[in-house]
């Protein structure tokens, strides 16, 4: 049975779209139970509607207390029947209730090679820092900001003098490939977490289909495989 996922968004929704594309193609064994935005103007909501995906708004600004927002978000996810939460450009930290309800079932994608450049605009931070290698990271979510155990990272060389917006576009194309792959590993029950380390069950680590980038690192194989 496909893994029902809740996709949480705040922005344009290109990662949500990439995930939906992979599901339609049959390379990602999941179903989008709900798309949830934290404000009604998120362009991702229009994209969800175009595709006929169920969506809801849990409007952060309409809650007087942070705890009330957290509870409404948890309720919306629970009502959808989702078993896994996928953050796709969601610009809010998750409360302890949600983290506790989905242990090792919440993923995030970050547009930098963590632990470098966490927080906002990781691509811009990397470009302005003068980093020579940039990329993206899919990780489990914990209570910190972009601090959870890393699942997969993909990297590319920064071109000499490359502008941050060009770099961000190139990283985004990588994101659209690695995020569905990480979700598929989770959906297939292939990921295990021990402390900060993520392992992949089964006998192959290949990213399928292959991704065009300068370097990519899947989790190491679980002992015994
Ligand atoms: C992506 O760069 C993602 O890494 C970051 O937020 C951005 C979301 O983009 N967390 P989109 O809404 O998926 O187009």
C-alpha cells in the first residue's frame, strides 16, 4: 500500500510538485494525503489544486498562541491519515507534539550541505561565503533548526563568480531528484536511524534513476546487507 504523506509548504511548491510527479510516474510508492500551508497565499496551494491534491491552510497568523498552531497542525495531519510528514519549504519550526507523534517519520530538505549554512537561504549563504561546493541535504527532523540525522546529500561545484540565484536554481533541480528518492527509501521501510546515523537496508545504495551532479552520497548499508 502506498505510504500516505502530508506535505507541508509555505512557498512555491516545486518540491511538492516533484514528489507528485514521481508518484504519478510510479517511482515513488506514496500518496499525498494532504498538502498543508501555513498561510493562504502560498503558491503551492494553487499547484496542489491544479493537480487535484487535497489541501488545507493552517494559518499561523490566525493563532494567538504558538501551541494552538501546533495543535491545529497536528490535527490537520492526523485527520488526513498521513503516516509521514514531508516538509517541502515549510517555514515554521515544528512543536514537540508533532515531533513526538511522528518519530523518525518527518523529513526535510535543506538547500545546503549541512551542517554548513542552516537556516534561511542556505544557497545564498554558501555563495556569499565563497564556498566552492554547494548542494542539498535530506534529513530527519528533530527539535533543532536543520539538525536532524542526514539521509542523503548531493553536491555540485560552484562556478567561478556564480550568482546565488543561479546556484539556487541548480540546487533546486537536485532537490527535486533526491527528495523523492529519500521518501521512497522511507516508504519501502529501508531507513533505520541509530543516533545521528542513518542506514539503508537491502543490498544497493544506487539512486534510481541516477542523478546528474558532481557528488552524491546515499546512506551506508545496514550491517548484514
Ligand atoms: C527549497 O529550496 C527547499 O530546500 C527549502 O525551501 C525551498 C522550497 O522550494 N527548504 P519549493 O517551495 O519546493 O519550490
